[in-house]
C-alpha cells in the first residue's frame, strides 16, 4: 500500500468514526460530523425530508453564538457577516425559531451539507 492509499484509509476512518446520527422531533435526524466549531463543539445539522426537498437547519447554534457575543442585532459585524453568508449560500434566517435553514433537493444535499457546515464554522 502506498502512502497516499494509507492516508486515504486514515481519513475515511476519521470521517466514518466521527459521524453520529440520531432521530429528533418531527421525523428528523440530527447529524453530527467530525468537525468542531469555534467553541470546540461538534458541528451538528438537523436534517428533515419535506416532500421532494431536504431541509437543513443549525438547531439554533448560530443564533446562540450571536446572542452570547452580543452580536444579534442587525447593526453588528457578526450579523452583517451572517447576512452575507445568507446571500452566498441561499440560506434563510428563521427568526421565529432562531434557526438558520436551507432547503435543497436530494441531489444537492451533500454539497449543501458541506456548505452549511462551513457557515456554522464561520459563525
């Protein structure tokens, strides 16, 4: 086995071992991936099927960070950054539920999951 194949195997194991999925309300799943946010917590994304679409949301993590930092009003730098990410990634800021969401097709889900994780990491 060459060194690149060995590395590939190690990365696959890291990714597989770091993924955890559990059921949540409304027939959704909470997906934990092996990457950590700025607080050192694992990235978690709620995943729901809605007809032919998939809805991803952050389970309130971004809103929690904004409130903790005092950056939850629209005139703050972090909120302005979130607005930029909203436009760049097609996100929806669900103020009623304190969530950042995105709705995608089944075929777009994996790319959207990676993009969504980047948003959580950024915030």
